C-alpha cells in the first residue's frame, strides 16, 4: 500500500450525526490540505451556517429526485433508471 486512502467523489453531510456531528466534521475537514479536499463535492443536507468548502445545500429528507439533481449538478452523471 502507498499509504493513501481512496477519496470519495461526493459527501452528503447530515449535521445530526452520532459521535461527531456535522459541524465538528466541517471544522476538521477545513483543516485538511487542499490536496486531500481536491475534487470532493460536499453537500450539506440542512441549511444554517456557510462554510467555504460546501458545494451546495439540500433540504432533508433526501429523495431520489434530489439525489439525481445532486449527481447531475456536481458529478455530471446520467439520470438514474
């Protein structure tokens, strides 16, 4: 192994997560290097506070239509069948 971990293309962040809530995640995420954050789309599932690394906001609950919108907008993927 080269010591590198695969990076996700998309992170759907819910603020009400167990152990580490969404705000704690964002505070830690902002401390990562630009290389570690590069090309990761970060979508917050609730709206409240602005972070520079957030690519978009979506209201909960998350639906198939909202997920299609997120994928098409940020990942340029073809519509689900």
